[in-house]
C-alpha cells in the first residue's frame, strides 16, 4: 500500500461522491457580508490562481480559525493555464473526467484570515495535479473544540478515491495528510479510544498463500499537528484464533470461561449470573434463511435438553476473507452459522460476531448478546 499519507458552517456548495461513483451537488448562495467577503478573498488571490466557482459564487468554507469571533475563509483554486483553465465545480465534479488525461489541472488550497473590513491570505498548499473534484468539507478533530480541525478535499481517480486532509492546529500551522482508498484499502473515522480525538483506521486487504485475503487494520492517532501510524492488527488470523478458542470452551461446556472470553464484560457478567440455560439462547439463534438442511432434513431446534448431552464437534465455515462490512463509522457485525454435533445429531445455530470499538487494545472480537 502506498502510505501517502463535516460539516459546513456556511458556504456556497457541498459536493460529495456517492458509493456508486456518482457525484451529487447541493448549492446555497451566500448572504450578506459572507458573499462580499468571499468575493473579495477570491479577487485577492495571486494572479496565477483561479478560484473554483459554484455557479456565480466562489467555492468556500468558513471557520473561526484564530478565535476572534469572525468566520475565516477557505478556498480552492486551480493554476491558470490560459483558455484550458476549468473552474466550474459543476464541470469538475463530472466523474467522466477521471478517464480523461487532458482534464488534469493543479489544485491549491488557500486560507484567509478575515477582519471586519478585509481578509488576508495566510496559507497556500499545493494539492497536486488532479482530474476531478469529489468533496470539500470541514470535520471535527477534537470533540466540541474550535481548534484543531480539519478540511477534507477528495479527488476520485482511476483506482478509487484520494483523500487530502488539511489539518489545522493553529492559525499558522497547517499539515497536509493524504491517503488513497481503492478496491483493497478502505477507511473509517471515529474516536475509538474515548480520548475525545478523532481517529483514523485503514483496512487493507492483501492476499496470502494458505490463508486467503488477510485484512490489516492500522490505527492513525492525532499527534499534536498531524496523524501518525500507531498500531496495526491482522483481522483474519485473530478471528480464527477467537473462533477456535470458542470451540474449545463450548465442547468442554466450560460456560463461565466461554462467557468471559466471548462476550463483552457487561454481557459476560449477565450471562454468568443468569446461567447457560438463559444466556445461551440469547447468544445462539436459529440460522437465517436460506440454508441447506444438514443430513438431508431440517435440523432440530436446540433446547435445554441438548445442552445436557455430549457435544462431539463444532464446525465453523472456512473464512477466507474479512467478513466485517466496513461502514462510515466502523466495521459492521456479521452473522456466523455453525454446525453443532451432539451424539450423532447435527444442529445448525447462528451467532453474531462483532468487533470491539477499539480492536487495538486487548480483545478484538466478541459475540453479541441478542
């Protein structure tokens, strides 16, 4: 993997990219002093830059950067190239540009400090040559804090989506953090360790002989002015270890150890107090349809009388790739169906497997008490 490394307070436009690759656009005109301030800022750009335009208004975001009570201004521009300069956001957001080599333009980010009667350009960052624009939005780094904060600019390309984060930790400190999403690399952001700071987690799928597609999860933490790699774990190997340990406890009917190992702490405490006859039906359910019947007939339902008999085997399906579907706020739990053999009879049962909010400290997985 190449490790290159919101919300809008007021603005002319929010532009994003839907999962299918189609762009969507919501435009809103500026009002009052914001309209004048943005127009003046765009006019004050150095002559080699052309501000991006959302209709008749420059594309802009607002945030109080220096704490003076005035919303400061952030613009995007492209380098002027004569008649070939394209500044219309409507045109730049067309996904077809991704496949047009002649559509390349060099993009820039600009920050303006606003005063009551004027604004001054305080920072310009080159974002590099791109073909199409995805999104331009603010995001919170520290919960409820004015600063630090980030601005995300995304650019769809032929292999996926490039995310450019402008990370602002003071009115004079800006860091550019860039990472690429593609078919085998996905990301999500959330505060995974409860410290009030936004974390970034990258999931990278890689093929490995005898294992399948292993997924490596990497945690990037905020380190004062930028995000830095902190820890990594492999998903598939750890999941197989988790399921193998569960199998041992179930076959031994060591229910207290099973609850302690397989459940979240609060659920384990409940299960131990309630006992296996009450807790197990909340962990294991009838499998969802459609499933092929085992041994030529519908499997009988599992009940208390089954728990009192001898377990001879527990079979999990072979897992060759990461089964956790990745959402915007993290991995989604999945239903796992297994076959329990009890003195010559087979039972199909299902359980739900989830990943801990912070899989980088201690246990990675737990079963869901339903």
